[in-house]
């Protein structure tokens, strides 16, 4: 098995894994007082919201750096509806996939 | 090892199974984004923190560079440092065990451990280890299943996988939108990322929204 580090996919797998472990390990080894600043805690809780929202938007509305509305948008719209109705996670994902696939085949 | 509290074990198992099943969505998303089955499995074994894994495959799948994928995933992994900080005095382990404890430090293991706080320290430890190992096992099995399934499917769009991936993200995000600040930030982050998309290389618009989180974080204290 050849691992080519120049390949962006391998670089991403290894880089993400090494840094993810270091972040986890750091928490088990630093004194608590270092990271207990309330402002840092607040920002830390908001970062996932910003990044995940941006990912959802980019994956739903863009293609090749262009803004576009296609079958994915309808699928995500159905997912939003499912979430508002408090549907469990698998229902959210499958209803989105079914909607998008149906529209894909209609075109 | 002392006797295992039955309620703690039941909670750990149900969390492990439910969360582990998300692994199907990850395995499928990863292969749809262009990662191989083997690379997808390595991400689940080694990175082992769901949001970061979804982020790195999301960024590369959208055409982003490895660096912006790694950076986005790493920012999402920072919270595990804070979980480790909380769990270290509870677990009180050294050497190899500390390395295992670190790898298993995720939302779910920390969450179950903290929910046992009223019962006792022993149950907190049991909750952490049972949930950590449980999620690890199921998450990896289901990742393989999802990756193989997606590989067999062919064009991801024909199966609606291109909408299932953002829907899965949305499912992860939804429970975090608790107050007005959270919701406003979510909308602002969508708007900023979309506005930047035509003008920046893929990946940059996503990671730029971390600055919005910093801005909102600084403002949030003023509002209190």
C-alpha cells in the first residue's frame, strides 16, 4: 500500500487525524486554569455552529464555486421540515435523499 | 473492575448504537467526496470525532484544498480539548491508558460521563469508557458499511446522497441552536459563506465563518 503525501486526500486523512489526537491529548495534560476563560469557552461553543452552518449552505446552494438551486436544495428543505417536526436523524437524512433522488430522475 | 451500574451501561449502549449508526452517513459521504473506502475507515479509526470527519470530507468534496479541510476539521476538534480537561481528573489515568482515554474523548463519552455525576465518580468513569469504546466500535463498523454501500451505488446524485450529506450536517447542527445568538450566527455564517463562494477558492468561505463565531463570542459577553 503506497501512501502519497502529496495526494490531497491522504494529506487530509493524516493531517486531520494527527491534529485531532493532539487536541484530545492536550486536554488530558494541561492545567485546567489555562483554558477556563469564559470568553474562550463561549467562542469555542460558537465555532461549530458557524462552521457547520457554512458547510450546510455551501453543500446545498453551490456547485463549482457558483451559486445554484437544484435538487439538493429541495432535499435539504425537506430535511428542515423533518427537523421542525422533530423527526429522528435517520428520517431527516433519508427524506432528504429520497426527495433529491426523485427530482434528479425527473430531470 | 468494580461492578457495572446497569443504568449507566444501558445508557452507554443506547448512545453508542444510535451515534454509531451515523457512521453509515459518514462512510457514504466520504466515498461520495472522493475518498477511498480505506481512507474513509482510517478517518473513523484515527480522527474519531464525527463533526471534524464530516467537515474534512465536505471541504475536499466541494473542491477545497487539504489545508483548508484540515484547518476546518481542526477548529471543530478544539472542543475535545475542553472535554479532556473536564475528564482528566475524573478518569485519573496515566501512560497508555491516558492515550486511549484521549482518543475516546468525544461529545458522547463526555456527555454520558457528565450525566452520571449525581450517581458517583465510579459511574462517571464507567459511562466514559463504555460509551467511548461502544461508539468507537459501532462508528467504525458502520463507516465501513456506508463506504462500501456508496461505492456500490455509483453516481451519488442518483441516490440523493448529494442532499443526504448536508441534511446529515443539519441534523448535527440543529440541537446546538439553542438561543437567539446561536440562530443568528447560523444564518450569518450561511450568508457569509455563500457571499464569498464565487470569489474565493473552495474551503476558504467555510473556514472564514470561524471569525464570525469569534465576533459573536466577544459580543455575547457584552449582552449578558
